[in-house]
C-alpha cells in the first residue's frame, strides 16, 4: 500500500491560514491534493491536521482526514519527520500494510502528478530510504558572501573569489514539494539528506518555497507565467 500524507497544521504564523488561503482561485492545499490524486500512485491520500476547517476543505478536495493530529505535533517547533512518523504509526495501528509513503507539502502549487509518479519509480528501482524533490541554485553558492555588523562584505569561501562560475560544481537544494520514503525510514525518522537518499531534480521555474508574504507574491507571479506558457503550448498542439 502506498499512501500520501499532506501535513497541514492550522497555526501558520508568517502567512495566516496559508494552507487554505486562496491561491489562483483554489485553497492552497487543493493543488497538492489534486496532484496526489492525479498521480494514481496512492491507495489513499490523507491530510494530517489539527484544524477542523482545514480538514473540512481537505475532504471537499478529495482527501481523507481519519485522525486529528495531536497538539504536541502542531506547533511551529514540530518537525516534518515527527508528523510523518505519527501518521505512519497510525496507519500501522489500523493494520494497513504500508510500503512507500509520500509526504506532499500543502503549500506546493507547482507540484506535478507525473513528478510524483516518476519519483516513486526511482525509489522502487534502488535500495533507498528517500527520494525527494530538489532543484539547482541559480548562482554558484561558492561565491556567496556575508555582511558583517557594519554592512561590509566577507566571502564565505574566499578561495573561490577568482574561480570561474563554470568551473564550480553545481549545487542543489530542497524544492519543498514532496518526499517519498519507505515506511521504515519515516518511522525511524531517518534523515532525508543522507547517502541513502536521491534527489528528483525539478526545473527552477517550477520551484518556490512559500514561507513569507513575499514568497507568496513571487509564487503567484511564477504560477501565472507558467500557466500562460502551458496554455499557449496546448493551443499550439490543438
């Protein structure tokens, strides 16, 4: 049995109620639920929440909410690993034969069903704990710098001051969309970023973490541009 778990607590701070705030005409969580359902990877799509309104909207969008997430796992210090472990434990208590479990973030409007499906195939093809969405940095991180208390610049890796960008190795970061894992990996809360994990690399134009109002605005603009391009491609094919 493969299961999708969408964590969605009610107490988001920087963007109040962001998990159900309207994004391009739909509650934000609806995009993640729809992608999970469309992937045809899952025997069930569950939302882990402590919030009755989020639970009601999740059910309207086609997900199940068979349990209430404990308050101890619903504050801003709660980790995704602990929330996922709780969900997998609950499934096992219901005698579900859980195999692969995918954590899909509720604030991931760019997540695509085909990416979820292809990442599952990657997890199943190798002895891995996790396969997770990732993308490349748009600029070499070796050329990054700090500002000191006086606003002066200090390079983090000064040895690369004169290194050409094309000579620096490519770096990746978490795309914050989905995380496939074995049930055992989630139960033991094994680290996602380890030698037992592989990234599923996404193009940068479909990746935007949404933590602040500025992130939200950027995501809306990116989504509009992506949607316009997608619609244009469909018209050309027709």
